[in-house]
C-alpha cells in the first residue's frame, strides 16, 4: 500500500509569487510543484478555487496598467496542471467555517479578511499538515485551526536552469 502524501495548502499569495517570478522564492516553489506532480512525490498541493480569482494578473501588468496575453497563458497553464495542484471547490461547509473564523478573530481583537478566512477554512476542511503563505499576519491563526502556517519550504529545492 502506498504511503500517504502530506497535504500542503497554498494561499493565493504563493501563486502570485510564482507568477511574478520572485527570484528568491522560485526554486522552492518549483521544487514543491515538481514533488506534488511526481508519481513518487511526498506531498499534495491544495488551494481553494477562489485562488483563481485572486491570481488575475501579474505585478508587471498592474504597474503598466496593460494586460499581457502571455501572462494570462502562464496563469491558465498553472491552474490546468492538476497533477501538481488540487483545486478545492467552495461550498457551504467551508463558508460556515470561514464565517466562524472571522467571528473568532473579532473576539481576539484580530482582523481576518473574507478571502483569507476562506483559505484557512478550506485548508482545515482538507486536513492539511501545513498552510503555506507569505502573509505573516496569518501566522497567529495556526493555534486556532490546528495546523502549521509558514513560508513555503522544502529540503530539496530544484536548481534553476
């Protein structure tokens, strides 16, 4: 019987780092994507279908105030690779959990944006081991939801060509 892969959730900002080509992050992100896509991989990458809305353009497009068809193709290709990435549908149970997280945040004097709550609730629904994000403001939710929130990492980054 094959061993269980570790489930890792990616927040939308991880995909934005990838699309924007943030150099000091690419080797780790490429390694994680390759591991998830491999038949012999040790992880499965998950994200909410809501990420497709949040990752609508690259930073260069925003700066130039002009859309680039090549960037859109790159974004579409990223979402199309279902061997590397599992998209989780948004549904009633996730919406209720997200609302509960927003309400819990208020009792602690915190602020939680709806899309961030959806991501955290989706990760909880998928019973992930880790939640990867570059948004340090989400770190404090780790103790509330039962999994580690951290920056993307791997013990085996791929060398860039």
